[in-house]
């Protein structure tokens, strides 16, 4: 599993998931991405029921053949997480994005036991999500390596931590795939050696992001950075960090990809000022892309 596998927001209309909007987003992006992360934190997974997560998995399994589909299994309830994971596996999905359980004061042994049990009971490959902000758990590169050795189903790490040295250490000392996990440092993560990205930007500027990534892989670093600097980075500067979900939904509503910018409580929609800022960054990038 490599390449750009963006995290997907969940569209709502009247409190319910809008599958027509999902389909519209897939059509808009599928030629330029390698897969999708569904029902993750960007998909407002903590506000989704287990049944809704399984329904989303079924929809993407049916509509995105040939793509990597990664099901978010962030949870504090192991039984529920296993139920979602088994259902996804039954649909042909092969990988899950798994963070440390949030809320609890995790120890490394706790996380080994939790992720190991989840992997064993679902049969899924695990992309371990190193996200210290939302989970309250920080790992060193050595601890991530120890975790992966204890749970062989861990095949990849999604790195939201801004410590680029951890990416370099993982690539130097393991065979794990490593994915960049934060839009605002996406190019620094590319420079550090990631195998791809699990962020939002590839669905905002699908063609430009793919072109910049492929130029980098071809050794044309300065041309690659020029695309990111002109098109991607102005947008990610304006839409994050912290409220990426409502601002992305506001943008997609503006572009006609989503019928609504609706979020599900406890998240609130982007207000008028934040929407204007997001559109400013997007329009700047769009002008650069067309030029």
C-alpha cells in the first residue's frame, strides 16, 4: 500500500449520510488518487454509529474497485471496533486505520494488547495512526517499532506527529510503509521519505497533488515543490489546522460537490469568516493551477 489515500469527510443532509455526495466526490477524485480512508476522524467517525460505518464501507467497496480502501476503526469499545472491522473485511476491505484508544491514559503495553486483539479478531492489516493531539499519546520511533514488532499485522504508520526524525527512523530501520498525516506539513513529510499521504489535500486539488507527487518520485524535486508551493500550500495554510472538517465541507458545498456543509454535533459548521478564508486559499491555488 503506497501513494495518496486521502481521508474522506462524511456528507450529511438532514442528519443522514448523503451517498449521492459520496458518489460525486468519488467521480471528482478517483482518477488521481490511490484509494480512500473512510470513517476516520475526518469522516467524523466518533459521531457515527457502527451501522453507519459499515454502510459507508459497503458503499465504498461497491463504488471504488481497484482502489485501496482503509476503514477507520478508532474506538474505545473493542467489541464494536471488531464488529465494524469484520464487516469491512467481509466486504473485501483489507486494511484498517487504528489510533491509540482515546480518552484513556495509554501505556505501550495497553496499546499492544488492544491493537493486537483488534488485528487478530478482524484479520485486517493495520495502519497504525500516530496522532498525539487527539489520542493524548506520544510515541518515539523506537516505541512505534516495538509496537509493530509486537503486532505483525501493523504494516504501515500514519504520522501526524510533526517530528520528521520519526519518519526517517522508521524508513531507515523498518520495512513499514509510512504515510504523511497532516496537510500543513505535507511537503516536509514527503521530503522526510513518506510512501504517500493520508490527508485531505489530494481531494481538494486532485490533479495537482498527483502531478507534484509523481514529479517528486521522478527526482524532479524543484518542479514538484513549485506545484505544491503555488497550488496546495496556500490552501492548506487557510483551511487548517483544527477545523479542517467544517472548512472542507464548506468548500465542497461551495463547489457543488456536497449539497450541504452540514456537520454532526459536537462539530459545528464553519462560520462565514472561516468560509471566506478557506475560499481565499482555494481560489489562489486554483488560479495557480490554471496558470
